C-alpha cells in the first residue's frame, strides 16, 4: 500500500520534472527565466583608502576572502547572504527585478566605501558592486644590536636571516584564532596587513647565542626594541589593534651581551 503511494507520487514528480525541462526549451519560458538578474561584487582590502582597487600598490590590493555580504529586498527583509571567495568575489543570482540593498561592511574593519548600497536589478542584467575595507597593520624590523644599548643605530645591520615573524591573534577575520607568518625583506623588515581589530602577539627567533636586547631604551619608538626573551624565541607584548589601526616599529633587537 505504502509502496504503491510512493510509486505513484514519484511518477507524478517525474512527469513534473520532464515537463519543466521541456518548458525551458520553449522560447517564452526562456524569457521568464531570463528576466532574473544578478549582482556581482568584490570586497577588497583598500590599503590606501581611496575607495578603488589599486593594482600599482605593492602586490596590488587583495580581495577579502570570507567577507560576508548581506542582500535585502525593498522591504528590508534578508534575501540571501554571500561569502566572498579567495579573490573577494561574491555573487547573488536569480533576482527578480526590483530595488535591493547590499550591506558589505565587515566587523573589525573600517569601510572605505559606503557600507550599504542600493542596487536596482533590471531584467537579466548583472549589476556590479565593490566594497572597500581597511584593516590594521603591524610592521617592524629585526636587527643586531651590536653595542647592546637597545637602540638601532644606522650602522647596525638588519637581521635578514630571520625565519620571519609569527603573528598570533585572539581573532582572525571572522572570529577564528589567527596565526600568520611574514618573512623579512632585505632590510630585515616584516609586515602584517589587512588585520581585523583584536589582540595580537608577535614573535620571532634570533641568531644562535643571542637574547632580546633591552626594550624601550631611549625616547624614540622607531629605534627601540619591543621584544623580550632570553634565548631562542622572543615575543612582543600583547597589542590591541583598533579597526584600521597601524602599529609601526614593533622591532626586535638581538644582542650577544647580557641585559
Ligand atoms: Ca585603493
Ligand atoms: Ca644599538
Ligand atoms: Ca620600536
């Protein structure tokens, strides 16, 4: 009995499906599905804050992977959410003609374009939207403090053999524990960019037989050292980054002397 009902239901369903498939080959049915529009967009890290995606900035301005964009209809009801891909791209499809609102603001970041955007979807056209966001940054350098005074004199060499710096944070883009590494360049400098607001610690490893030099020596933060540790790995204090804030000159000086 039950099987009979099932069989008959599936027969009806099967008939419906084949009818629908046939329908899509009929020009008038094609016109109906063709009247649905789409919204394509990008959320990008607008590092220079000008609202545009600059390709000339070192390495270009990257897309914001995992950025979340919410789509509302004219009544303010949520239609759908989209999560950006590795290139910061998102897409809403099958939208009936009408007025929509997009919210591309990201928690922990500063928006460099309007957070909310009205978009008019007409027919089968695709509308394009871009949201710029600016994150925080932490930069500094590694150097050998030859005279052990805790201050980076111009004559003192950068430590370019460093295995790089590791950043650990309480939050990553969207609430996950963050751990990122950055190599140092030929000047011993490292940079972490596009960071959401939150608390971070930076650590690195010095040459064998060295310790962190004294911290906060002298009045100039751009030439002092900010890492502590007797051997091996040295660490910064915890850093609280506000949305879009930049922490510069978080530097690691290494000495062979004792502090
Ligand atoms: Ca830009
Ligand atoms: Ca020095
Ligand atoms: Ca410093």
